[in-house]
C-alpha cells in the first residue's frame, strides 16, 4: 500500500484499472506465495477508498464482486465516511511504530529494497529486456536479477551501479536524509 501512496508511477503489477469498470482499481498484495486483491477507487480525485479484498484464485474478477464494487463506489461519499478515515502514516505508526523505532526502521529499510526491485523490473520491461538479457549485459545471472526484483536478495552498491549503468544505460543518484 505504501508503494501506491508514494510513487508517482506504480507498476501495473501492483495497481491497475479494472477493465469494464468505471474508475475501480485493483491493488495486488503478495504475502509469501499467496496473492490478494484489494479493490479501491478515487473519491474527489485525491483519496483512494479501499472497499473490499479477497485471495486471488483465478485471473478474472468475479462478476458479483464487480457489481458490488460499482454500487459501493456510487454510494460512497467522503462526507459520510471522513470521520472514520485513518491516514496511511497513522496506519504505519500503529502497525510498525513511529519513525526511529527498530520495527519501523526495519520496515522502511525493507520497503526501500522492495522499491528498488520494482524500479529495476519496470525499467527492464520498458526496455523490452528479459531478466536473462539484463543479466548478460551487466555480467551477472538471471537468478540474481530475479532475486533483486522479488526483494529476495541484498544488493551491493557496485552491483546496483553496474546494473543501472551497463544493463539499463542509466545513472544512479543517491540521496541521504539525516
């Protein structure tokens, strides 16, 4: 969910418009080997209202869910539910503690690694490269690229720079917040 809250362009693997719907979006959440779908929509152009979710068992969204979602979207008004909303920051504070606590720092570090994998995967796909082709261009293995993209491996800075420069033809810039 944080990915959707902070990225300018969220990869469609995690957030996409449902075909045949009027402004209903699907958020994909992976927990281990399980995949869940959470449905949402924008209200007044600025807020994602999460309305329902289920564990994915097929590629198609059940028609009964789509009908229910369309009705929910029609009936939801921010004036009606505004008092019950929790900001995403408040949710993270409750779930992982305030910034500076060990649990929150661990979450933030893992999220940065996750974003890195999503970014590399998105750039690779934009250039029409397979994991194997990217690995060959930057002198590593397909397995290592896959592990980075799936947040299953720590990555050395020198390797990251090589993937960005030699594999993707880009330049890496880092920002340090103190």
